[in-house]
C-alpha cells in the first residue's frame, strides 16, 4: 500500500492574446430627415442627404462588408472605430464588467464617401492564463511481468478562473467583457495494465 506512488505535474502561464476593437454592424446613414431605417424610401436622396452615422451604425467605409463569418469562422470585417486612448483595465473585475471606459471609442469622423477609424491593430490584451495540472499514480506489480497502474489526474488543480472570449465588437452591449471561461477544475481516474 505504501510503495509505488509517484506524482508529476505541469504549470502553464501565458499572457493574454492581443485583440483589436472593431465595429461589426451595417452602415446606417443618418439623413437630415431621419435614418435609412426610419425613412428608407427617402434616406439617402438628393432632397435628404446623409449627414452622419445613425446610432448602432458600423461599416464606416460603406463597402457592404460588416462582419459576415468566413468558412473558417474568422470575421472579415475590418471597420475600426476611433479610440481616444489605448488604456485598458486588466483586473478580473474589469474583464467581467468591461475593460474600457465610457466614450473611449467613437465612430470615425463622418465622410460621405466612407471612412475608417485610426485605431492601431492589436493594441489590447485578453486576460492572461494560468493552470496547474497534477497526476498522482500508484504502480503495483501483480507478477514479475504484469504491472497495474492506478492514476488520478487533476486539471486546473487550484481552480483558477481563466476568462476568455472578450467581446471586441464596439456595437455590442457586452463590449469589453469576457463571455466565457476555460477549463474549470476537474479530475479523472484511470487504470492500465502493462505486461
């Protein structure tokens, strides 16, 4: 009962992946007498010209490409908002409630021919990641040639919360918040016979 025990483990520590804030939404022009949603037959027209972006508008360059997903699941939209700073709160509380301050991003200055914000790509970071896995095992010799091993594998043994999947869409209500977490603590039991 006391012999044949062993323990091993690994720890992994990573900084957060970089990400870019984007605006994944359709171009919604604001005209003199309403928006293209409230007044679709007249906005835009010669008598009701575009004067800006309506609330919730994206696709600032008006190219019709506002974030359809490609076959690989990657967004094809690269419409950037206008950042006032690149400051980001990296506390756990912020990742749960929003890492950006109110008004830190705005639509780019309006241009009738389309515009892009001047945000620099990949200036922000997702949460870091840390995990320790431990294996405890016992080898028992049954005969000279047959060995039985019982093992217990513990994943994320300290049950550290690893947040991920930050919402980088400037237009979402959950913008700047992490939407999920990785690998809560779990464990498995295994056995094998070698001969």
